[in-house]
C-alpha cells in the first residue's frame, strides 16, 4: 500500500481534524458522562439482543463479517471497540510499524478493566479478544465487509489510501471515512467504484457518544448509505442521514452558538463570564461558549469556523471572529495553554458573571397583550404574590413607574428615545431558569431598572444586566441556530428530525433548534432576524427563505 497513513493523535494532525475531535470530546464532558469503557461494557452485556436485531435487518453488515479500521489513534481505537463489542471480527491496520499491535494491546487492557469493574464477564472478554487482530500488511484486510478510515485530515492522503484499498478488498466491500471536515465526494473522486463509499462521522469518544453522521457523497449509492446506517444502528448508535455539505449537520448548524457570543463580546455588551452564565442558566445549555471553546482549544474551534466559512465561499452567516483570532495569535488557546478567555493557572479564580444587587419587587404589574414564549412568566409572577392585571396591547409588561418590559425582539432600547424600555432575554424554560438577563437604554432610569430587577428576583432568579445589544444573548443565538437548521433541511442536507437529533446528541443542546423554533414561533424567529438584519445590514442575519417560509406558513395556520 503506497499511502503513508498517519494516525490520529500524531504530530501532523491538521487543525480541522483536531477541531472536530475537541468539540466531540467536549460534548461528552459536558454531559458528565463516565469513561468510554462504561458504554463498551453495557454494549457487551446486551450484545446478544443487539446481534439478533442486526441479523433481522438485512441491509446491515453481518456480525460474522470482518470490520477493518485503518488508523490506530484515539478515534480509530474507539471505532474498533464499538465494532468489536458488537460481535464483529475486527482488524486494525496502521502504516507505522508496531502501531496496530499497540492498539490491540490497549483495547485488550480496556476490556480487562471492564472485567475488573464487573461490566463484562471473563468469557465475553475472551471471545472479544479472540476476534481482535493487528494487521501488519494491508493485504490482511482483503476479506473485510466494511473498512473505516480514521487517519489524518489530509485529502490527498485519504484519496491515496482508498485508491490502494480498492485494489485489495472485494467490490462489495463498503468503504467509509470518519472525516469531520473534508468532502466525502472529493475523497471518493478517484475511486473505480465511488458508489460504495460513504462517510461515517463518529463523535469522540466513539464508544461513549451515540451520534454517527452517515454522510452520502454525490456518488454514494443509496443502498450503501442504508447498509452503513443499519450497521451502526445495530451497534447501538443513533445514526442520522446527511448529504455531503461543509460541516455536515453538527459543525454547520452549531456555528452561531460560538459566533453570537463573540459578537456580543465584541460589541462590549457583556463579558465572557456573564455571556456563559446567560446561555447556561437561562438558555439551558450545559456549557457556555467561552468555557466550551477554552476546553476545545481556541485554535481548534477557530479553525473549524474558518473552514466552514471558506467552504461556503465566505458566506457572512459563518464569518469568523476577530476577537477569537487575536486570542489565538496571542497563544491563549484555553485549558491546554493555561489561559484562554479564562485563566487556568493554579489558584486562579474564575470571573463571576455580573449579578445585580437585591432590589425590591413591585407589588403589582400590568401585562399588555400576549407575551408569546414568555407567557409562562405570568403564572410565576402570580405565584410570587405579585398582582397581575391583564389588558390588551402589543405584548409587554408595564412596570409601576411606567417603563415597558419587553421580550428581546431584535430591536434596541435606544431607539425608543421617548420611552423607558427594558428588554429581557429568551429562556428555554422560565420556570427552571435560574438567571434572567436584562438590557436597558440610556433613557431608562435607575428606579425603573430596579423595579425590573426586583420583579425577577421575586421569582428566585439571579439577574444580569447587559448593554443595549439587539437580540440580547439567548434570543439571537437560538434564532440563528434555528435559521441555519431550517436552511439545511430545505436544502436537503438532512431531515428536520435528524437535524434536531444531531444537535441534541452531537453537542448536547437542550432542545433541537427546529423544535425550539417551533416552541418560540417561526414567525417570531423570522421577525427577530429581520430586525437584526435591519440593524446589521451585512447579510449575516437576513432570514433564510426556509425560515421565512415557516414563519408565513405559521401565520397562515393561525389566521
């Protein structure tokens, strides 16, 4: 084999590859999950039933057929472990002498730990070890029914690898790449039989995280994609189907989670700790974008953003952040360098989010019209002993001092120079949220702000006050996530169900973007983005046709 296979984890791993691994690893840590071998043990314990289900599913690769994994780094070993505990004979190959044998030893040791923890019986361990082999020569992969590549993210290297593999394996062998950033179509471009080529993007650590993006290239045969889908489903994974597009589903749709936080920071509206707290404690995300990118690595996260942006011909919706670029240039890469947005030096204290001082709650308020997704607040106010009067209007809370408390709509308080306007941010669940974010304009008095702060503190919430920024934090982030998700669906990248599943399982979002948009209201998402677009006329916030279509359809149903 002529391809110079480089394993994941080696010194020449590209930024794009490391980027996706970092984000995947972070998703697992954000879930508070146990070590990878925990799921491996569970998979081994239920192997019998899973095996029976797979045999009933004709398109799946049979459990008696060999699965080969090329590349023995972290991801390669993880994928091999998944296939092994599912019952397949597994062969590991690496071009570096001795690496395959080292990987077999490492996987054997992992199975031994499962036995020690009582998660795998000794007999199952012996059977699994008996099915695991190190291939010293690529010719040993000839009888594989499925070959999965997990090597360096270099297009030319991957193309050479699969060209050589095609000369060895049978014509019915499914060839798969675990690429996270390269075009599946391009990798298969030089193959004699490109129809049997598919993307299988596992998330790291593969034995632990359930999501697998099954990516069909331009030439991928439909039955091959189905076979790959059914195979990984039989392994206990949750596969989603995806067309070959930059970033696939997760890395394409997730960009606004980081980008909007960076924009709010660049506009001086809030500091990283407060933005993180808003998205965690109000938005329901497990980690804020600043602490998350520090964990991923700023260089890694920025590289993925830049790659997606360039792949979409510098579409303004994916524009990278200058603030993050400067952080990378300064060498502040996050936890791995000891400093990113936050310091990780011994004894360093994490900055606290801005939290308003205690204020007296008003005894009564008036609610004018319907508050939309914030309507649950009415019941919470009443439970807190605050008298609520309902009247007609455009959807806002009227405070005793005359200020209007409005849900973030993409406009700014300064535009209402004759009125006192206080905006509050969107929440995933106002009852469960522990923090509410407010923003005010120059014309808002300290007394009015204190009334708003006290109102939410009466509900047991902490309150953060940020600068007057259109769309605030959670509302603009959710709107952008929903817009990119809707656009991906309408462009045929994936179904709405698969997009929402991918975002929940791949990056642990509290809700799928389209599910959340449905709860907020597609018309509200469209209008918020339109308001942002009016204030930032770069094209970044212009609602996609997909979002506009959903918004108008929703209005038609409600009329």
